[in-house]
C-alpha cells in the first residue's frame, strides 16, 4: 500500500499554529527534548506506532525500526501480533524487536479478538497477551480499536459487545494503552476506558493514513464491491487527531497524539496542545522499507525539526513547549467550538 494514495483529505495539524518568538532567549544547544512516557525515559517524545509484522519482509522492516528507535531513543510499537500468537505465523518478524534496547516497547493486539467473532474462533486471553508481550519484551500492551477498518474488510469482525469488559480484565493484570487506528477516540469512550483501568491513549485520529482507504483497495482486489464502496464512503470518517487529543487531556492520563504526524513541527504542535508524545507511522514505514540508514535519518530529522520548533518558541524543555501560545484555526477550530 506504500505506492497508493491512502491519506485523509485534510491536514488537521496545519490548523495548529505556534506563536513565533523573535528573541528565543536561549541557545539552540540548550534545547532538551527528553521526556518521560508511561514511566520510561525517551530522548524525544516520539512513538513509532505499531504498523507491521506477520509476513516474511516484516522482519527486516521491524529490525530497521527497532535498531533506529534504540539508537535515537524513541518508543516503538509493532503491528498486530495475532498472526504469531494464534497461528504461529512468522513470530521472528516480531521477536527481532527484542534484540534492541528500545526504551519503551508496545505489544499489540486487536480489540475484536477479545470476544468470540464466529463459532470456534480463538479468543485472546491473558495467557495469549502475555505471550505477545514476551515475544518482543514489551513494556505496555496496546489494544487497537479498529472497527472502522473491520467494516471495510470482506471478512471483517463485526462483534463488539463485551470488548470493554475484556479490556478491563487485561488492564487489571498488565499495563494497557488503548489505541485507535485512524478514526480517533472520543471523550466518552476514553472515560469508559479509564474507568476500566487503561493507563493511556493513542488517539490515532483522522488526517493521516485512512485504513478505510487501505481496506477499500484490498476489497477491490477481492471483488468485494459492497465493502469497497463502504471504504470509499467512510474514507474520512472519524475525529481529527488534534481534536481527539484536546478532548482527552482533561482525563489526566498520558495521551499520544497520532494521525497525520509527518514532521517534527507536527510533533511540536501536538506537544503544545498538551500531548505526552506524538506518534508517527507512514513516513517512517517508507524509510524502514528502504533500510536502517534511511530509518535513522528520518527519525533524526523529526527530532531536529522538533528542536527547531522548540528553539523558535523559546522552549528549552518539553514542559515549556506545552505552555507556548498557539492558535487553532480551520476545521479543527470548528470541531472544538
């Protein structure tokens, strides 16, 4: 899907403007982007969000991501581990991540797999989840909420009743992060998840990769005309990433802002709104598909751009960046109004 256009129609992060400080009052060398996220120290508030695994080429991609994340000092998630845990498919495409000292690693399972979808289908329980975490030596479990994506898949999972209670069972035993996959998380849903013990959120709002679009193309290839049409109709469905972020901040839990984050300036915009960190996927995946050098270079560019934004707003630390004046314009402003 790297060669196809699967982006949302609108760049919501461009709605967030940071106020320039003509006299920064600090030296660029003083800028320090280090931060803590879920009890782990990062060299920069960046998360490579879970993308891939479970097929032969994924091993090299995840190795490039893990090696670069360890060297640059940022967090990393893997794609859904269902294939390895349930079917035993290409576990090495995930376990390679355990070979590198990434400061914060997220295991990944799908919320639909927590409840029976069809007679005889396996359901992921605590034992399977612990295996998923052990496979990559994960610190936190990300449970992805991808029901929009499932609705576009011809054989997608349609059952959601009982998922919230199953999340609560897992959150009582291990650290759980709730993660969307491109459609955002509302305040009401986040409150329900917080009440069940979830430790934080990755909003993954609209404005980045549309997984309705991704599945639209896959449905076309399978001749599934109805689902392909659903993917086209719901291409931009969801809550914009900056809006979802702002809605979740009052809950007092860490929030990773993802969904269309393509530059270090976007990272700075998210932090200025109050995010604990920003998540990125598409650009870094393209780099990781080429090689380690390209992956590390892309990460280093993101960190450098973040530091430039910090310097130009007079922010020596991430905490100071979260207090800089900013203006919200465009569709994001209309949503928040």
